[in-house]
């Protein structure tokens, strides 16, 4: 395990940002927004649908013959193992969640994220145990695509990325930024090893979590359209969640509505 030195530039910068966002978060209240179970309207543009469908066919082949079988096998592993992988992956991503909470100007969410990461990394054994969750500090997610949406950057057209699936251009750009940003640094062999474990575990755990959703969508007459519209609705709701500054994601317990395009 690497030793964290409080005097390092990375830690000092993080703490400085933490203090700044605390002040900004207390300065203004979040806007009045639709209820937590209301699906948000969205605009969907898919001018390159024919090209996207071709890439989608490739992605589906990879998914059918590689990811889905592995994900289904993963679900047969003991629950405590799956929980450990899920918790580790979520904790490893908390620094990026914190960065996005700061960029969105949300003090309360950033406090929760910072506290969760410190507690789970130490007491929770590198995040394998969600100790902070047991303490009532609910986990939330945030990414650069959401941040761009909070900044009111337009969705852009639908882009089907090889191996990475369906996105709008804003979210695809956010994913690229996420690859570049490395808040934990890459100078430590231990961190690099943990990063590799996180990547593999995140892919498998994430695909396993989505199996019930994709199994339902595959039953639709057009799987491409069903998945595209569902992703668009989910992301629109996710951006609105960021704008509301919700500490506890409420939509996870809401009945799913029919996705639609304006």
C-alpha cells in the first residue's frame, strides 16, 4: 500500500478545491426542478444512424460472445465477492466523482464524496467494504458528461463508439476527458495495479448490473432504437439529478417510464 503524504501537491490541491467548493456550495441553493420520478424531456439527433447501426452490430457481437457470458458467470460467484468488486470499483472512481462535484459547484455532494473516499479507502480496506454507506453517507455517481450537461452544453448527435456503446457527442467527449484525467496519479506500481483491477472489475461488474435492462430491451422489435432511446432518457435524468444537487440519487427507486424524444 502506498503511503499518502498530506504535504504532496496533489493532496494540497484537492484540499484547496474542497474548501473552495464548500464555500460556493453554501452560497446558493439548487434550482427548483421536476420531481425525482419525473422523466426529463430530451432532444435526440441521430443523423448517422446507418453508420451507428453498423458499429452497433459489431458491439453486439462482442457483447454476445464475450461480455455477456462473462457477466453471467460473474453473477454465480458468492455475493460477498460481487459486493467487494462493486464497492472497490465505486471507491476507485470517487476521486473523479469528487472532481465533477466540484466542477458542478455542488458543495454538499463533494463533501459526501470526499468523506466516502477517505473512510472507505482506510477503514473499508481500499474500498472493498462500503463503511461510509453503513454510516448513512449514500453513494452517488457523477461524470464529465453530466458536468457538461449541468453547464448546459448541448447533447450533440448520437455516436456509437466501438466497444464503448451508445452515447451522445457530449457524453462521448466526457468519456474521453475521463480517460485523460488521472487524479490518483500513475507514478506508483501499486496504483497502476489497482487501476488495472478496477478497469477489468468495472467492465464485468457494470455489464452484470445491466443484464436485466438489456435482456428486456432485446425483446423489443428494434434493439438499437430501444437501447439508444433508453440511454438518452437515462442520461437526461442523470443531468437533471446533477443540476438538482441530489445527494441521494432518487431515480434508482422510481418506476421506469417510456423513453421519448422531443
